[in-house]
C-alpha cells in the first residue's frame, strides 16, 4: 500500500490546494493561542477589569458562532472558495482593527468581527479540502486543517513570548495575524471551486475540467466516472431540505455530528489549552517554568496531529478516535488523582505535566482531527453546508461554555472533581463512538452518502 507521503507526492496540485485552504485553520489556532498572553498587557493598557477581559475573550467565541451560522448559507450560495476569500478579508480587517483599538469597546467589536471570520474558516476549510481530495488521502489532507490549527496555537505562544518586550506589544501580537489572513484571501484566489459545488449548481462542464486537473495522472475516464458519481449523489439528495436533518432518516447523522462536536469540547480540551499554565502553577511551579512547560503541551499537540495525518487513511478514523479518547480519559483520571492526593503530588511532582502531555496526545490523534474530518464526510451533498454549520455552532457554543465555566467549576466541585467530571464525559464519549460512529476512510463522499442514508 503506498504511504500517505507517496500519495502526496503523486498529487502535488491537490496537496498545494489543501495547504492553502488550511490557512483558515491557522487563523483559528492563532487566535486561540494568542489572546492569553496579549491579555496580560491589554488589561494594563486599556484599563480592562475582569468582566471586560472576559468580554474581550468571549466576543471572539460569540462571533465564531455567528460566523458558523451565516457561512453555511454563504458556502452554498457563493461557493466554498469565495466564502473563504471573504473570511480572509474579514480577518485582515479584524486583526488590523484589534491592533489599532483605542478602548476596550472597540477591541470587543473587532474581536467579534474576527470571530465571524474564524467561525467561517473553521468549517469551510475542512469542507473545501474534503470536497477536492481523492478518497485515498482525504483523511490526512483534510486534517491539514487541524495541523494548521495546532501550528497556529504554537506560533501564537512564540509570538506572545517574543513580542512581550516591545512597545505596543499586544498590538503587534494581534496585528500580525493580518498576514496569514491576507495569505488566505490571496491564496484562495488561485484555487478552483470544488467539483461538488459546481455540479450542485449545474456547472458540470467546469466540474469535469477541475476534476481532470486535480486527478492528473489518472485516466480521463476516471474523471468522467467521478463526475457521474457526484451528479448521481447530487440528484439523489436534491429533494432533501434542511429540516430533513431532524427527521428519522437523517437524524442519526446529525446526532453523530453533534455528539462529536460536543464531546470534542466537553472532555475539557480548551481548559487544557487556555489554562495549562494555571494548572501547572497549581502544582507549585513558578510562572516562567509553567509557561515553558505549556510549550511542551503545544509541541505535543502538533507532533501527534502529524501522527494522525499520517495514520488516518491507513488505519481508519474509528481506531484513532477510540484509542485517543481512551487515552485522554485515562490521563484525566490521573490528573484528578494527582490533585486529590498530597502523597501522590509529593512523591511524583512531574506527574501533572506527564498527564497533560498524554492528554493532549490522545486528543491530537483522535477527537481533534476526527471531529472536523467526519463532519465534512457524513452529510449528503446538498445538506453538507447545513449539517456542518449546525455541528460547528454546537462546537463553538460548547467551547464557550467550557472555557467560561472552568474556574467556577473548580470553585464548586474542586479541581479533582472537575477532572473526574471530564473523565466521566470521556467514558460516555467512548461508548457513543464505539456504538454509533461509522468508519469513513477509503470511500468516496458519494459512497459514504449512499451507505449512511440508506441504512
Ligand atoms: C478544537 C479547538 C481546540 C484545538 C486544539 C480543535 O480541533 O476544535 O477547540 O482548541 O483543536 O488543538
């Protein structure tokens, strides 16, 4: 069986296109990672109290929900490609606006705008990549997006670190994001619309041209056959309406999308991403060491996402999802034990860092990439935008809930109690995934549609 890397070399055009589209994921990750460091300086400069700081953080998450709702419609009307161009332009405006903000209100407003762009990019990127990729490498290529998210988080940590001594530090931290925003908008001008969107809009001739370019090296009859399959799938799903997603036939698909969306957040991922330095400081470390160790969490996230990219098409989505979720659940139990027992904490002070690293590795090989990948695969062609949009909104809403509730939850049920709660949700996730999540690797989107809708 040719390896993923061989396949990439044989499909250079698709690989280049996927890398450009994945810049959307980078914008998402950069914002996730940059704000905690920038906030340290913003609060002094703009005199922002705790509530205003919460607004500054939350405005992006709320904007992302709005972006995810509206861009489902845009991806359908003006194409996935143009929606991504728009999202890049919005991001540039948002980043420059944030950097030039003279008061907290302005910053909140521009972060909301940035959120609309991030929410849009968060699902139109995997959707675009999945619709142009050949089935054999779709898992790895679509997960370029998750790779870009994790790179964005890591680069943001480094940017925060290097800019911290400069005058106007936080303005630079937020402003430099305009560069990848512009790269996304300009890069997307150079790539085609997806064949699936073109067929849906009756532009079969153009779709065939795109398929011929994308599948260079394959026989012309293969491109024609792929076009016929897409046409058939579009015709079969033509009469479906958005409300069908909640009706009996398609409800199981929506349930899988929503469960992946909610569990991806409810196992506590972003408390680890946002609060890792705080969690580590609670183990008795000073701030500098805690921040340095947080970098280890960011690097592990990136490295294990690379592992997922290389394996998703070889071993399939389900084994990675189940193994990753089991590993992160076990790590949560270890964290709970660590914080519950002074004896454990005293005799093995390194255990908290090890548990955090193992946790993020489990997330990075499973739920991290698999959620975004699967929601781009399981919905029928004409309902893909709507299905992905609903799942993405649920994911951002859960992200918001978990991020704002972590500290209060620790106050109410203690730190071990909070990690045990996440672990309990991890067990529920495992049971649901084992019973309900289908395997989607190595099949065309049309074959997946046929099987899932008919069963
Ligand atoms: C999640 C984000 C998370 C990131 C971490 C993404 O798949 O949706 O909420 O911050 O992974 O790598």
